[in-house]
C-alpha cells in the first residue's frame, strides 16, 4: 500500500469552498523538475500568477481556461534604469483569493529559498487567506547538479549559500574564513566582484570556481576558473561586457568544482545534441513526440508547420465510405497516416459513432505513429508492415483476395489528395476492389515569422529534420533553403534525393523510415562530432557556431 500523503488531492479539504493560495516552487528552469504535487495543484488552479519565465515552465500543466493576469510594474525607477523590477504580485494574489479563486503563485526555484515569497505568505496570513506551500528544487541546488558540480564530498564538506545582492561584510568574512563549499547567487557581470570579496575575506586566489548561466535549461553554459582568474577568463572569452550581464548565475567555490572533476561529471552539457537548435518541419500535432525525444538529447526543438491539413473539397465521397463501414461494405480499411485516422475519427464523432463500428472489419496501418493513433481511438491494427513502413512494405504483407475466406472483396483507403497510386495498384493486383477516398487535403502552410526565416537561411539552426519529400519542398517554398552549416537529416532515400535536388547536402540518413530512428541517428551524429572534437583537443561547438571572422559560402 502506498503511503498516505496529506496533500493527495488538488484541493485540500480545509480549503474547500474558499479562495486559497498555493505558493509553488517551479524549480530552476527545467520543466521536468516540477514535483508530482506541483503538477497536481496546477491542474486545479483557477488563477496562475508568475513571472513570464516561470509561466513558461508551468503553464503546460494548467487547464486551458486558467487565468494568467500580468504582473504590473511597481518600481518605475527600476524600469528606467534597466534593472529587474519589483512586481505587484501580493495584491494580485490576495484579490483573486478573496474572490473565491484557487490561486497558484509560482516562483523560480523554491518558495522558501528563492525570491520574496515569504513576504507574500505573511500578507496572506495577516489577511486570513488560507495558503499552502509546494516546495520546489532550489536554484542553488539544482543548477550545480546540472553543471556536474557536487556540493559535498564523502567527508561531509560544509556548504554555505550566499546571495551576493544582499550579502554584507560580516557574511563575506564568515564564508571567507571557511574552507567549505560556497554557492553564490549573483549576476554574470557581478561574478568577478563576488570573487574579489571572497579573496579579500581570506579565500586563496587559486580556489576553483565554476559559474553557470541558464542552469538546467538547454541554454545552460558553465565556465571553469579560479577566484583569481575568473575576470580574465570572461575577458578572453569575450563573455563580458554583454547585454546579458544582468542575467542571474550560480557560482560554486570550492575543491568540488575542480575542472578535472567537472569534466567527468558534466552529464547534462555533454548530451549529444546539447544546445542544438533543431528545426522540426511538421504539423504541431505530429511534432510533439519528436520534439520531446530531441529534448532528451539536449536539443532545443523549433517546430515549423510546413503543411496544413484541410477537409476534402467534396465531402460526400468520405461520408458514403464511412457509412459503408457500418453497413458491411468493406473487408479491410487501410490507414497510411495519422491524418487519415484523424479524418475518419472526426467523421465517426460527427455521426455519433465510436470504435465499435470497426467490429468485423480488418484494420491495417503504416507506421508506428499511425498505429498509435488507432490504439488511442480504441482500435488495435490487424496488420502493420513487418519491414519497411511504407505502402510498398504494407503490400508485401497484404494477403491476396481469397473468395473462400474473404466474404467481401472491398478495401476502404482514406488518404491525402496528393498520395501516390502505389498502394491502390498493388491491392488491385492482389485481387481486391479499392474505394480510394480523399479523406483530407494537404496544402502548403503559411510562411513562418521573419526571424525564423532569417535563422533558416542565415545558419541560425544547427540541424533540420526532413520526414518526407513534401517537407523539403514546402520548407524551401515557404522559408527558403537552409544554410550550408546546418546539418540535414532525412528519414529515407526518397526524402534525401529530394533534399539533394534542392541543393542540400544530406549529412544524416535514418536507418529506418521512423521519426524516432531519425532523431536517434541525428543524436549519434552529434555524439560522433563531439567525440572527434574532444579527441582533437578542439572546443565542442554547435554547427551554427562560426569562428570569428570566418566566412562561409552558401551552396547553390
């Protein structure tokens, strides 16, 4: 039996029927670090209040109708000076709770350690507004873990946490006199000053130091130096001066942050596609699982729809075919795409039908995604190609029509308006009658935003995944040809041929016609590229990163 938790429901009994507030820790930035309780509470929220960067992390777990009021600027002087501003979160939180709403106030890291959530809790307590706290992974703990910097060793090293913005002389003196690990929360352009404070307080200039920006996200970057050399490292690496100088960083000071140890322990930044911007030119629905897989390799997927799916111009043929499914007109129905499944499912729902209408009909599916869409509909395919996931692969396994065993000789084939005739011709050759029905039309999508088009043509993306010949043609048509520094990955030979016909160099070819195998192949390419750089003693760079002053010529 699972242990009982006092917070196993989205709304605790004591809060039922009343407005209440949950102060929720969103962690340092990686959405995967949200706790189970955090996800549970977010799903039940009426109002979600958070800074924009935190809202980006948590919003995906909130219901579609949740209210997300914008935090207003209180300190106009700070705005003028270009420094982080104070925000009127307390009034927004209390106003919503007094209105009987379930309010989630999400903050970076942990509510008790990061930010000023404590003052908002006191305001709720003084006003008699019930609240609870959902702890999160503290930034000062999560970021070093992702940077490969353990804070304690087997001897139980003392750990001190310092916020450089509020630290006074006494604080610096105490941590300077200690030989333990010091975790300093500061900004990029204030790291050298914090290092100077520690040296002045007694720390040796050769004490190892790591500095991590954008920790736990795929934008993470870590520098290794010592207290005495960090300013020089930033200068030589042209890290500073920078418009990003105000951005928060976590600096870890102590022997556990030694470079040799981080080389072995930097598990996150050593992922095969870490930080790569990968273009995924597919429809939003199709791109979701592929983007999740790319993120697991450390990539930053950017989804750009290249086709839009629309109903057929004349729906009568589709309507007759769906009715024929119910009346026993067909022996088989063959789905060659997720969109075909979606089109039939929508017709079923329109007529008040469900998966039971497939009773007695054999179902075939091409591709793992298509099969998964059918299972989600409540239909288990009877036939999926054992080899190549294509029309040709399906025909290899399709049985010939046998009048003794097959009472009906007709196949329903719902498909796109631009589909090839391969499957139809093959089924007829096997003795079947085919109702070849246009279930949906594919049209070229609208061009992406100007900055995306410029990134595609200017080399802003590290890789692009082409999952069909149409994605090649449509992407080039709506956005232009990818720059020659961009790694081109194709799902199969036909797609690769189309890419080459458009003047693109194909770097990665999937061993199987599967989007997941394609992502794996790109990750293998990235890993080999990384290992080659390390073996040669070169810095590990992304394809989009150019050497200063280097000129690259576009392919024609």
